[in-house]
């Protein structure tokens, strides 16, 4: 059975590592990126879910989300937007994100959101 | 013609021309001849009387005398009779002098003949003269006449009485002998004047009587002319002028005295001068007593005509002039306010009234003969007493003198009063001048302070008009000087937009100055001024404090304009930093949480390390809470705190908060609810407010067992009270606790755990719900927080 693939985008390496470790523990296959130039990866990897931090160095997560949602090949990929600004929820959803999580989040909340979006870590 | 014929005709001619009447009578008394002048004098015709008896023409009363002369003449006796009255054919009788002698012919008496002279005119003049002389003699006025050299010609009885000289002593003497030595030339001057004109002259002059007394008299001098109209002398009418002169002297004296009294406000000095003036003109001895500030009677001065006597006078007054002595005139005057007149103090009177032998002796030694004591008055106030004493039996005081001295007492009293008023006024004036000087000084100092102060300071009057601006105020408003600002105070409002704290544009009338005038209390406002052309923004905290007059009306308002642009900038950076920092904290927090989660998963339930992980988790939660608080704060500062609006039942909201908290505390939360009302607002934010208030109540009353929450309706509002019995809050902190980061300290200067954000947040939330929040508390006596909201319609 193939593991479900999640792409995590965050410019903070520490949080990138932590989320990666947690979700790997849950059984998902994880790829990470520290910047928003993720299209080559997306095209190659075809992730089942993208966890996208809204504030990237020099880039806006919402622009990335908009671009993903405007491409035929990628628009079906669910996006969970993460931000330290709780008020960013509205903007995130408008930009095309399917779900919003505010930092600092509880780990259980993250797992629950990912699970709701993807179901079990492995494809049936 | 024979010689005898010539003689006879000459005689006849003489007889015809003579003014006298020649007559002849026969022995029977029948008129046989009358000369021509008879007709002219009597008005009768000669023919009417020739052949008639002389008895018919003589006035009846004078007939016996006429018959006697006639009979004598028949017997050869010649006689002369004067003043026999004769009837005439004119008005009235004629008076004649008659020479009667016998008519002898051939040595025989054949009849009587004689000459009659008409003296009627003379007789009348003589009578008139006699009449005038009687008048003059019986006149009350002294009347005398004098020639051009001043020699006395007549001197009437009144003159004798007035001057003491008998007429025989004076007639022939020069009138100048009655004048005092230094006035003798006066007569010469009168003589000169008489020579040159005939005006009546009036004089008031002192003359010396026979007894040597100086007598003031009036003299009215009328020129006397002879029949040719030449002035030969003068009639002088003189009257005793003593009384009038005395009055005048008194008046003059009063006037002199008044001049002295008003010459200086140093009444000690002027009163001394006054006493000296009284002696010896009015008195032999004068003394002045005054009542000093303590109400004590003190003798100010004594003057005696004989300076050697002053010692005795002082001695006398010391012993007997004071208020202790029954007989003291000063005492009586002060007690009764009535002046005292002792017209004549005779030896008998002294014997009668004075018991003290020594006093008697002194009175006799000092020759106290007559005395006046009057009060020194100012209105009804008695300020002292003036005593005037005469030692001269010739100078006995009468009621007129009393009046004069009383007047003097009044004037002296007035002078004292005026002097005292003057000194009081001067004192007050000096005090005012001093105060003014101090005021001016402090005003100048204030001016310097205001000039050098960095804050802008302006003053508006009650109408809001600018009346003062210091340099800083002018500079920050774009003026070159404060004078420019006062000249045109509204220019700046054309250059700047004014905005309130929330960036909303406001009018100059919304500024706290006008508000302070309106509400009569201090107002404060944070405003920013944006230059319309440069868009540069300055922030200012404006405090307006009204100045009230004693009636509580606004006189003026002082605006203190504190330019806080730099501070505001600093605040903004701080807020930015807090905002950024708290955001930046979130990511590591999340990381740590994740790592803890991962670590926990590697441990078994029985592992002791799980306890440590729990504690790390707890601390992490606190950290998260702080970050959340800080973010809320940032949002409030940025105006980005969002609110939901829904209808909330306030009672159930508070009730929920109470139940939640009750599970977490050992304090008993007593909840009293008296209403069932709704408000519109954000449930979560309001819950947070009551959580804050209740956790504070619990936190700051560590030694108490319960806190109280009460909800009721108060006036038109819903009122929630959160009450504790804790450490309380000092009055000066009642407002500060609602500022951010402010934390109350306990008695030992320790702060309590917390961020100083809760109440700041609560105030913001309550304000956004159109409510109010405040505290009533005293240090050490617990606190009650009040929250009120308008009731939802």
C-alpha cells in the first residue's frame, strides 16, 4: 500500500522538522520545502495534501495557494493554510485554502485536520 | 439947609436902610412910629399898626416881660430884652431882641422908643443845634468830632463810657493819644484822606482806654464841611467791638489751629503745636490727653504760658488729672462725652469741692481760675480730651469760649481720626503695593517659566477666545511668535487636520478647552495634528483645566499641550515589537509543543519523565496564554480587535463564567442575580472581561474565603458588581489600573502574577459595548468593580 503524501511548506526549519516528524509518525509520506517555489515538486510528487504556511520569507502563502488552485493539475490538491495570525483565516480561505489552522496549534488539532482531509495515512 | 437938618435927613436915611426896626410908643403904649423895615420883616403894613397898642403884637406868653421893660423905660430905665416873640403876617412867630429906652423931649419922658432886631433865623439854628447836641449826648455810640489834625472837638457821654476819658479830658487832645504805639500813624493817614476826599471811612481798630485796656472798636469817620463846603474835620462814630473781635479772634484761632492740625498726619506733633498755640492767646495752660490703641488714657502734651509752671502742671495732672480722680474734668468728659465748663473757680468753690489738701494747694499755686475741658471727637467716637485753663481772673471762660474749644476738640478729633485712617490706609496701601510687587515678580517668574517650558500652554477666556499662548504653543502651531498666534489664533486650524486617537477628524470646538468650559472640569484628549501640506503628523496630549471664580463660574481655561509625537512613535514601535515578537513566539511554541508530543509518544504511561513533560506542558500553556494576551493587546492598539454581535443574556453569561471558575478556585464565588435582561455584544470577549474581574478578585484577596458577583438594574443600565474583601486599591491608582501593563502592589511592594493586560483589555471591551467600568476601593478594604451596560431594546 502506498503512503499518502503530504508536502509541508514553511520557512521555519524547526517547525518544518517537528510537523514532519509528527506526521511521519502518523504514517504519512512527507516532503518539505522552505520556500514557495514548490511547483516542480508538486508536479513530480503529486502530494495528497499541502500544509502551507502563510508567511514565507519574501512570499505570500496566499499567492501560492491561488496559483495552485488555478492550475488544472493541482487544483484538486487540498491545501491547509497555517498562520500565526488568527485573523488571516478569511484571507486564506478566499485564496483557495480548504482549511485554516492558527499557530500555536495543539498537535491533536493538526493530526485531526490532516486526518479529516486525507483519511488514513495509506491508500486503500 | 442948616447943619441940623442935614444930620436929621442922614439919620432918617440910616433908619430907613437899617435891617432893624425902629419904633416909638406914647406913654399909653400906642405905636407912634415904625421904621420901613417893619413891613419887610413882619409882613404887616405900618399903617395897620400905627395908632395900635404894642400889646397886640406881642405873643401872649412874652407880654409880661414886654410890659415890664415898657414900664421901666417910662421911668427912665433903659433895658435890653432878648427873645421876645412877635406876631407876624407870615408863617409863625418872629423872635426879636429889643432895646428899649425912654423918649425924652425937653427933659421930660414923653414916651418909649427902641430898636428891635429879628433873630428868628438864629434862634431856629440854635434850637436845632441844641437838639442835635442832645441826640449826640444821649447816643449809645461813642461820638466825637475832631479837626483835620485829629484834635478832639466834642466828646459825648458814650465816648466817655467807652474810653474812660471825660469830655473835658479829651477835648483839645489829639485822638492819636488813644491808639497803641504801633498804630499812632493811623491818625495821620486818616488826616491825609480827609484832606483829599469826603468818603465815609470804616475801621476796626484797637484803642487804649484810660484804664490801659486794649479795646477793639469800630470807627466810622464822616467828614465835616463848613458853609463853604470845605472839610474842616470829621465826626467819628465808635462802637465797642470786643465781642465781634473775640469771635473773629476765635475764628482766626480755629482757622490757625485747623491749619496746624491738617499740616501733618503726625498728630502727636500737631496736637503739641496746637497746645502751644492755645497758650497764651486763649489760655494760660492747655493739655491734651488721648486714648491710645489699648484704650489707655495718656497725656500727650502740656503747655503753660509760664514754662516754669510746667513742672507743677505735670505734677498736678499726674495726680489729679487722670481718670482716677473724682474731680477730674477729663474723667467727666470721657465718661459723659459732655464738655465741661468751669466759668469761675472761686476759692470758696475750691474749699467746697476739693478735699485733698495738697490738691487745694496746687490749684491755688497754679491759679486755676476758669477752665474748659472738651472731648476730642470724631463722629460719636471719643479719642481724648482737651483742657484749657485760665489763671487770669480777667479771663473767665463763657459759653462762647466753650463753643470755640468744643469746635477745636472736634477738629482735633477729626485730625486724629484722619491721621489714623491715613496710617491705616497707608499700611493697607503698602501691603497692597508689596503684594502687587510680589505678584509682579511671580508673574515675571511665571512668564519666564512659561516661556522656557517645553509644553505648549494656552489660556482661553470663558468664551473660548485665546488670551495667552507661550512660545512653545505658538511654535508647535506653526506661528513665528506667540504674538502672532494671539493676533490670528485660527490660522493653525486651516493648516492642520485635527484627529482624535482613532484617527477621526474633529473640530477645534471638540478640543478639551471648549469641553472644559462647558463641563467645568478638567478634560484630557489625545489628538494628532496633520499638516495639510506636508502630511506630517504631530501627536499631542491636551489637558484643559478650567479656572473657576469664587461663584464656581469658569473664568478661563488653561490648556497644556504636551507634544508626545516622539513618545507616540516609541509607543508605536513598542506595539509593533510586541506584535512581531508575539507572532514570532508562536512558531517556536508550536515546535516545542510538537516535540513534546513526539517525546511523550516515546514514553510509556508508567515513565516518571511523563511528570516532567506535564510540567513543561503547563509552562508552555502559560507561555501561550501570554502570547495570546499580547496579541489581543496589539489588536486593541491597532484597533483590529474584532467583535461579533449577538444578543446575550447577561445573567447566564456571568453564571457560566462563575461555574467555570468555581471549579478552579478554593474561594467561594457568591453569585446574586436580580434580573433577566439581554445585551448585544460579543459573548467570548465579555466572558473574558468577567473572567478577568473574577480572577483578579480571587487573586487579590488571598486571605479571604469568598468573592461576590451581583447583577442588578441600576437606573437605565444593567449593573454587574464584582466585590472582594482583599488588599484594595489606593485612590490614586483607581484610573491607572485600567492602563496597560499597570500592576497593583501589595503592602510589601510585591506585585502579583499577571501581565497588566486584563483590565486594559476589559475596559476596551466594555467601552466597545457602550458600557462603563470603574472601581470603588480603599487600600486594605477590598474592591468593588462596577461594569454597566445599556439594556438591549
